[in-house]
């Protein structure tokens, strides 16, 4: 495993190299195959590393503990939402000691950052729900009065709530930026019945999470879910829809402090914005062009990011 020690806080895991088959790496997570369960169900080991991505580039330095925060926040939500029965999820367990394939010496570094999951065929649609005027929707609203093509009432201010949350799907691009698509375009890609199911589950999950979070002083401005089709023992996709990946973390969601709501400005959220602002200042100064490798991030910027992520975990009671 590649580890580095940033100051004295804790070890950062930037990559893993476990003696397990089927290694796949995303921008943040490393995935491995585990032997099937007794019923032949395909299983994956999902490890959240401390890698940080911004502007779709993985930065050279990892943020120590970020993967743990992501995993603990995700698990808290998986547990909380599973009870509501909206859609089954992919989590089997998150106990590093219950994975006999892991070497004892790797366990301390992996503790609290793994999930053992049901493997799925991931549906190639990013399922976004938005409830507040922010981000790319704000720019579009100012120009056209719409957000991802959905007409909104006049007079909304930045950070105001929509009358109803909206479903704004995007393509899950293998490379480069995700692109917003219409419901109809999504239906061409995955079929209309599945697209309807994605919209229904996404909006119900968003509404439930928003209500739960509101009671904890957090506003869920928007979020992205991924879904997959469960696999049969031979690895073929079934019709069973599963909620997969991470959910409701500051990497996938826009979280705001409730006390900053309704002031006509976008609240300073618990997210990567300080990092993005710093990176943008590097771009503006001509020192970076948004291609890999990114610049080394000052420790104070990295600490601000970790603090913001931890605050979401603290308010929820997930950490
Ligand atoms: N149960 C599952 N079965 C199969 N794949 C999964 C499952 N849960 C999550 N994944 C996939 O694992 C990857 C998680 O890694 P990570 O979050 O780092 O990726 P990403 O950079 O966001 O996405 P990508 O690299 O696919 O664009 C994603 O590609 C996600 O779709
Ligand atoms: Mg991801």
C-alpha cells in the first residue's frame, strides 16, 4: 500500500495493492473481487482511499482520513435509509475483521474505510436530485429561467428552495465531465421503465434524506446517486435494482449549514469549495491548466476540506 504521513495527524492512503483479484480503481475508490457468498452472490471489496479529485483530476496528495469520513457517512445513510424500504442497497457489511482474505498487517489501515458489497452492473446514469438553486442550475436559471431544462418560477434567489425537488440525470462518462441529459435521452440509453424507476427512487431517497438531515441542522441542496442491477451467480445482470457506490457524502452531495439558509446567497457549504477556489486561483495565475497532475495543495487548504467533511459527519452523528 502507498502511504504517506502528512504532519503528525494520520497516515494517508493514496492507493492500495492488495493480493486480491479484479482490482479496479476509480478516482477515489479501489475495488477488488471477493469470493462469492454461499448462494453464489458476487461480492466486491470497496475501499475508500484518501485520494482527492477536483475538476475531474486526482490530485497528487491524498487527504489523511478522507476515505474514512466518506465511508462512515455513507454507511450511516445506508443504514438509515434501508429501514425505509425505498430500494435495496449493495452493502453486506463493513467489518474489516470479517474479510479473511485481508492480511492482518493491512487491516489497521483499512479499518473504517471498507465496505463489502454485492457486485452490480452499474447503470450508466448519474441520478441527481436538486432541491435548491445552486451550482450549474443557478447559471442556467439566470439565463433561461430553467434548471437542467425544468422551468422554475421567476424571482428565485441563489440558495432558495425549488417548489419541488427535480431529477436531473447525467451521463456517467468513462472519461471527462458528466453531461446533463434529458429524461428522454436517458430512456433511450437504459429504457423508459428503468429510467422511471431511477427517477422515482432518486426523488424518494432525496426527500427522505433531506428531511432526516434537516433535523440535524443540515440542508441537502442536491445529491447524486448511482444504481446498479444485481448480478446472478453467473455474473449476468438481473432486474433487481440496487443502490450502489457511496451515498450522501460531501463528495457526492451539496451540504449546507441550516443556519445559513434563505439569505439570498449560496451558503458556504461543507464541501470541496475551498479546494476548488484555491485550485482556480492557481489556474488564474497560469500555474495550472486543469490537466493531471494537479498541483500540491497547501496543508491549510487540505485541512479546511477535511474539517468540512468531518462537520457533516459530526452533525449527523455518523462519526
Ligand atoms: N456494487 C457495485 N458494483 C459494481 N461497481 C460499483 C458498485 N458500487 C460502486 N461501484 C463503482 O465503483 C466505482 C467507485 O469508485 P470511485 O467512486 O472512485 O469512482 P469515480 O471516479 O467516482 O467513478 P468512475 O471512475 O467510475 O467515473 C464507481 O465506478 C462505481 O460506479
Ligand atoms: Mg464516485
